[in-house]
C-alpha cells in the first residue's frame, strides 16, 4: 500500500488529496462499483486527462483524455500491447491462453487466426442461424396465448444467447426455453457462474499470485492431465472466452436495451415502426441486407452500449518505457516504466457530460447521421479501442 502511494506521489499523481481506491471486491454487476468509476473518475481526470489510483496493491494510471487514449491505444500501441495478467497461463491454461489474456506475438498470431471468422460472408451464414433462434424465441411466447406475459429479462435473454452460441460456434441445436434444463445451458451457467469460491480464487490470483502459483491453484477444475501440445488447449481457451462473451455480456446488453425501450415508449414505437416497415419490404422474413438497412435499430443499440457498456473499465500494460508529455503548464512529463498499469474507465468516459450532454438520458439521436460526426471516436469505446479491441 505504501509502495503504491509512493509510486503515485513521486509522479505527482496524488491529486484531490490522495489516491482513489478501486473497490474491485464489489460484484461487477452492482451499481456501486460503476458509480465509483463514474463520479470519482470524472474528478480525477479533469485537470490533465490522467491521474493516480490503485487496484489492491497495484499503482494505476487512470486515463480518460481522448487524445491520450488515442496515443495509448492506437498511435503508440506498440508500447501498450498487453492486458494485465490476473491468472498466469501456466496456473490455468483455459484462462491464461484465451485471446484477451494472451500477450505480444502470441496475441497477434491468435487474433490473425480468429479474425477471418468475422468476415461479412461468415456473418451472413451466422445470421441465418441466429434468425432461426430468434424465431424460436418469439414462437415460445406466442404459444402461451396470454394477454400479459411476465418474464425475467436476464433469464430469457441468457437462454437465447446460449442457443445462438450453441448453433453458431459449436454446431449444436438446443432450445433453452422449451427445454430449460438442457445440458448445454446448464454447463454454460456453471462455467459463467462466479460463486463465492470461484470469486475467492480470482481475488487470490490478484492479491497473492506467487502463493497461488506455488500451490498450483486453478480457477477451473481440470479433468485428467493437461496436454503439452498447444493446439487443442488454445482452441478450448478461445471457445471458453467466446462463450463468456456471448453468454453473459450479450444477454446483459439485451436486458438493458429492453429496459430502456420499456422506459421510453416513444423510442420503442419508432423502432417498432422501422422493424415492421423492414419486414414488409423483406416479405415478412428478415434478411441480412434488411437488417443492415435498419438505421434506427443501430442507433438504439449504439446508445444502449454507450449508457451501459460491456466493461466498466479496461486496462493496458506498458510493455516499453514511455513518456506522457504534459497537457497543461502545471504538469510535468510522466515517465512510465515497463510494467506500468493503465486503466481506461469506459463507464466514466461514456457518462461524462463533456462527451455526451445529459449523459444519463437514453437518446439514440446522438448516433443519427446528423449527430454522430460530433462524437469523438475515442469517447465511445464499448468494445475497447485500437488493435486490442474486442473482436466484433
């Protein structure tokens, strides 16, 4: 703790009376943690675009100035190519070998392998499979023949995303609404459920990495001997991270979007009109081309991701010595050694009134053709920024 404070003090980062503590022990879904990154970081970054903080015992540079974000994530990306390692690769290969955790050349090689999976032609094929899942989803509720259907958004959207992942990524057809206890869904829930013991293990990796390495603790249980060949293990690790990304975050995004549409009936009506008009043009069956033409749907989704981004914050690790030049006359150059940790507070950036007037209001018009040109691209980052962004 003293070392972390001294790190920031020597660099003139202990503004506003000290270092802010990131309450990482809170549940990721809880608003308290997001509120810290929203309120506290708005103040921390005001003077010069960066400030000091710590995560447990790790001194951290918080960056929210758009120009600095551009430098770190794009212009000088070769100095900040990696994410922080919470779980070492040799301690838990499934978590340590996935695309998000890989470093340096290993990350570049794996991204080059995975990127072709998201070309337009591949997405067109996936669209047909996703549309089939969507039709099954709608028919499930139409069969109920009830005037009012009460649902829990997160549950039904998690089941939908589970079916989409099963068919597009694994070639398996499941119906998680019609068959709520199917094995694929239950295994997905188990893999993504961070209960008490799994959360405790994760915190242990962050706080006591050397001890956990010595004890050979793994976040996920291993059945049998882990093969020494990389290929099968690498594939499994990527499959797991894709499942995490689709199963949990997409269903959460859908829940927030549905809530905002329910809370804003005027926006809901406008979107419904666009959907009905598109379906009529497509002869009652939505096509890939028809989906791409739905501008208002794109605006609604973009605004939902602005107000409720996938990640509260993302990080970067300095891989080569770097200097952040002063922005104001009062500042001094900030020298970063190899291994320095940077935090990019997405939630705070998206809710900063300097970036988005009246930021707590759900307003898809921010992303209209007339208005989206006013948005600095480095203040909208629901999928991260630069080459190390999420595959989309």
